C-alpha cells in the first residue's frame, strides 16, 4: 500500500525558515515531488528528487533520503506570499500511467 | 509552458443530472488524470489515462466514468450527480520522466 505523512499545519514568521517533513511508505519508488497550492488554486510544481541529497532552487530546497523514506522542503526567507499548502507526492513504480500518491498537504501560515 | 485548461471554474448542478467536466492539455502529454480534492482528505485520484482510449481506475472511481477519444482531451462524467460529489475537481497531465504532473485551474462543482 501507499502511505505518505506530513504535518497538517505550520506557522512561521516572515523572514524566517520553515522545514516541512514528509515520510513515505510506498510499493516501489520512482521519485518524490513537492507542490505548492494557494487557497482556491491548482497545485504548482516546486521540486523533484529521485537521488539522495539536497536540491536547491532559490529560496526553496528539497531533501531526500531513500533509505529512510524521508524528505523535507525547506523554505528560507519566508514571504507572506509563501502562505499556502505544500503537498508531498511520491511516484511509486507502476506498470503504466505514472501515477502519483499525494500526502494530505501541510498548510503554512506566514505571519508578519 | 504547459497549459492545462478545464471547461468551467464553477459549476452548479442538481442531483441526478449528468455532468461533463472537460480537460484539455496542449503539450502532447500521454498521461492525464482526474482528481477530486476535499478538505481534510487531500487529493484523491478518480481515473487516469495513459493513452488514447485507455483508462484506469484510481482510488475512488465509483460514480464516475471517463472518456479519452483524443490525446489532448480527457473528460470526466458524473452519470447521475449526487450531493456527495460536491468537490473541487482537478485535471492534470504528465509525460515521460520525471512524471511531473501539471494541473489545470480546477472546477468547483456544487451539487444541490
């Protein structure tokens, strides 16, 4: 089966750093994605990790440890516009269709 | 830029009506997906398609059907709408590796 866990909600202050953790147990592994979703909008792609280590993209970084079934998304120099839900999704190894299994999302609230 | 469009942003239907939700992508992607998103339940996969005329059930296919007659278009059909199908419906498409999914803007459906 597929199981992805991430915290429901986090609060942080503008200018600070927040780390959103994601743990997963899936049948096979083909990569891990992070998406950002603002309220009432569609998810937008942030990052993809398939190998262990840290991928940095501006203020956002994503880390993966395949042996631990663990990833985190690091948001630095938080801005008010970063208030959104952040979805962790895993690509299990499937025969066709490249499905993703999504976690429930972490709602991040950035306060002034 | 990948563009995924959905036929309506908001839709109001009555119980028992047949409802069609249309999704079109312009990037020649093989894979297309329909999800619904509800508070506290996250993104749940209804159906997906990895080729024209091919379809696979997702996690919650009951009460839905799909049609993919052309590569760029994937339709979700609610044969007889019910109030528990009130939700946000999101379409996505993807191709190759990595299997990054790109989402449409979503259709917020209210069934009265």
